């Protein structure tokens, strides 16, 4: 099985880093869970591009989807109570 590669930034429009998504159905704009710097920690990032070419270096995995772009858009459009 071939890997799917995506680019992820830590803030919208920031420097993008390449990760492999595995079977996660990630899309541009999704907020994803990524391995952190510490062995047991994690951090979040924003998917900037999907199905990018395989890089010449090892990549780290996307650990999961925190919030899809559609969910985030709906949350921002809903009135605050």
C-alpha cells in the first residue's frame, strides 16, 4: 500500500511540513493531530495540501483529525450563545 502525503503548517499560511496521512481522509483546511517534540506529546496543524509528491526524506504520521474544515466553517457561522 502506498502512502498519501500531505503538507501541514502550524498556522494558516506558515511554513509547510510534509507528513504521511495513512488511511486518514484528510482534506485541505482540516486541523490534524501531529506527533509533538516530546515522546508522548502531540500538537495540531492545518492541512495545506493533499496528495503531494513523496519526499526524499522520512516523514512522520498524521495521528488523526481534530476538526474538519467543514466543521470549523459551520462553527464559525453559527451564532454565539
